[in-house]
C-alpha cells in the first residue's frame, strides 16, 4: 500500500473513534434523561420463613405446661383431700374418745350405784352379826366379787378360784345355784364351796354346800382331809336347787348360814389367816357333770 494512503486510513479510523467517543460523552450529559426510579413508600415485606421445628417445640412446651398445670391442680386437690381426711379422722377420734369417756363415766356411776345397792343388805347383815355377838369390830371394807360359774364332769374332782382377798376375819355372802347333768349323781360330792385360810393348794379350810342337803367342813393339811363338821341344811337339791349363803370367819371360829339360818358353827385351832377362794366339785361324769354358780357375791374384810 502507498504510505500516504495508509496514513489517511489510520487518520480516518482515529477520527471515527473520536466521533463515537464524543457522542457517548454528549449522550451522557444531554438528551433524554433516563427515567428516575421512584423510591417505595414502604419497605417491601420480608419473605416469611416458617421454622417448623421451632413451632413443634413451642407446641410441645405448651402441652407440657398444660399437663404440668393439670397435675399440679390434681396434686393440690389430693393434698387438700388428704388433709381434710386427716383432720376429720382427728375429729372423729376425739368424738369417739369423748363418747367413750362419757360412757365410762356413766358405767362407773352405775357400777357404784349397783355396788352400793348390793352392799346395803350386807351392811344390815353386818350390823345384825355385830349385835348378835358374831363380830366385834366395826372397822370394815367392802369388796364386790364377780360371778363364779364353773362346771366339771369328773366325779370327785373340783376347781377353785382365788378372789384376790385374804384376811383373818371377814364376812362373805352370796347366792348359790347347783345343778347336775345326771339324776343319779353322787350328791355329797356335787357342791359349791368356800375356801378360807388358804396357804397353798394343799393347805386350807373348806365349807361345802352339797346337793345332798348337807354342809361339809374340812381342814386340809398336805392334801389330807380332816372332817370338822357336817350339818343338814334342808332337803336335797336334786337335780338342781339354790340358796342364799353367808360365811362369817372371826379368827379361828367360823359360822355358816343358809337362807338366813345358822347351820354350822365350828372352831379350828389350826385356822390361820389366808386367801379366800370359791370352789366347785363334781358328782358325775355325765355331760357337763355338776355346775356351780355363785352370784351377788361380796366380802366385808374386818380389821
């Protein structure tokens, strides 16, 4: 290419580039301005992201709290109920104790009245015995006794019960009932008895009221029986009968009354102060054998 022509082409390219650059610059400063963007009056709402795990945890926590609240309410109710029952139990116990105390007071008062009523006839008897010379001292103390009710079906054998009382001088009174399971019993051995001056099971004094109509008095030493006296008190109690009895012991002398009559009077120089006991003896092996009941019993211990 011609050097001159080459130079003209380069000049032309440079001019074209210059014009294009100038047009771009002019377009940036003049002509139609680009549309102005309008700023939004509210920020766009953020996109909501749902955390499913957090929701589940919250729901679980709420349910757990509800369960805990319900359990706490139930526990509180149970505690209140228990406290109420405990308080009610205390009140019920107090009421029961109060009632029991009232009943005891009533029964005690009734017992005192009963004992007084029972002691009054004995007091009159005591005055009579003193007036008739059977007793000397008026210093006495009264003890009511429980009913004695025993039976045994072994011929010639018996059983006795200590009253817990002992003394040198005393008066014992009561009501005797005797009955037999057999109409062919050994009536002299079927009896109720009073033991006094008892030292042990082999040494004592005894008065028996037997179903054959006789009183038997024995002095027992080392289990050997020595007869002191026997007296008829009335017709036989066959197969049953009853009577009022009184035994008066004053030192070494004693007297036995049946239905208000003195039947036996004796002295035993070997008689010593000792236990007072009640005895039954059997006159038959049949069924219950012999039954002895002594009730309305009382003892005046004389000082």
